[in-house]
């Protein structure tokens, strides 16, 4: 879904893309601080709020802000599609030469955009915000560390748990990310996959203004499994690997029990052959199911060709 098709291109220096979910308490302050920062560093900009149908009155606040500022655009999705689908929607309508992606809860400090923008002078295409002294609950820090270690292993990529969505990206990076056609989106992995010249700089991490994180532990676990299954087939390859290892070990054990039967005489006739058959067949089935799953799992999700998101309402698309 490309909402910019057929539109007249307007020169914009920076687009700020912000997925919004349950950020009523922080939205006005977020807008004010972003506006002050952007006016200091560029002449033209746009702020794009994407309402992902969370609780509260976020959409009413976005409309109110937009009525008083022509630099603010708003998208309202038809239902909750998730943070990274909302980011994709914002990226597709953005027109800036540079695009900032950030969260709405003020933990990504708007003032740090100036630091990210200044770091571009070295010729980088991507400047990632490396959060120092993360102000998150201890359980989230532990889970985040474990999740990124596991995700890095399963996707064979180097992932820093201190880096999330917050960063500034060149237009060619954003175009490359949008060209990726998979239905399940996860922005940090996609940015790493497309390559280009990337650097990271330390930024200050703010306190959460809203009472609770929008990601419960159950949602984090669900998101983790979704990302791993969508961006890596390594779990299936591990099943294949260990299935054949189990078959090999069963064959070794079969030799052992045959020798044992001849030397010491088996006390239960047929027990050895039954155990060997169960282990060998079980291991082979795991391997075969894994191989089939490599093809079926990849094909199933993409074959449906469903849109990543559906827009219910748009405010002043430039």
C-alpha cells in the first residue's frame, strides 16, 4: 500500500514518524518538544502521528494538534495492527530526506534528535540511538537482554539490546526498507538487513510518562515468537539437525544393545529392537517434519498477501 503514489513531491528536510498507542499523557508535551528541536536544526519538517487504536483519546489529541499546526499529519489505523505495522504506515507517507523514528512515551527524548542529526555530518546513512542508563523495569531489561541475544543467534545478526527504533535514517534506507515485501514487519531487523553506512551514538533515556508499558510480558513473549518465526528459519533447521543427531545416536545405541544381547543375553526378548525402532523413527520424523516445515512455514504467511495495515482516517496528508 503506497499512499504517496500520484502525490506531488514537496521538499522536506526531516520527517518524524511516531506510532501512538496509549500515550495520551505525553502526546502534547512530545509534540511541543519535537517542534522546538526541529525548528532549531532544519527549515522544513513534518511530524507524522500514527494512531494504532490504543486506549484513550490519542486520535482526538492528534486532530487537535493538527488543526493548529500544518506540519503535523495523522493516520488512524482501522484496528490495532502493532507498533511496527504503524511505523511502516508512517514511513510510506513520509517525504523527508531524513526520517526519524521514535516512540511516543518520551523515553526517546526529542532533544536527542539534534544530536542524531549532527552525527550525519560524518557521511552516515543511519544514526542509531544507543540508550544509556535505560529507565525500564528490571524484568524488562532482563527479558530484553535475553530476547536480543536469542534473536541475534537465531537470525545470525549482531544485535545491541540498547538500540531499538529510535534513530535517523536517510531516504534511500527508508526506500530500501519499504521495498521489503514480507507481511510481518520488525523495523530494527529490517534496518540492519538492508545495510548501508550505520553508526550508533549514546543518547539519554527518559522516564516513561505513561503509567505502564504498552507491552505486557505476555505481549513481549508473543512478539518475540512472531519475530523469530518470521525472520529466521533457524529453529526449523535446529529441529532437522537434532532429529538426525538423535537418529545417529539411536544407531550407535543399537550396536551397543546388539553386542550386549550376544554377550550378556537380553533378559526381555524384543525390548532392544523396540527401543531402537522408536528412537530411530522418532528422530527421522523430526528431521523430515523440519525439512517440510522449512518450505511450508515460509510459504503460508506470505501466500495470503494481506495488507500490513489498513487506514481508517487521514489528517492532512501533504
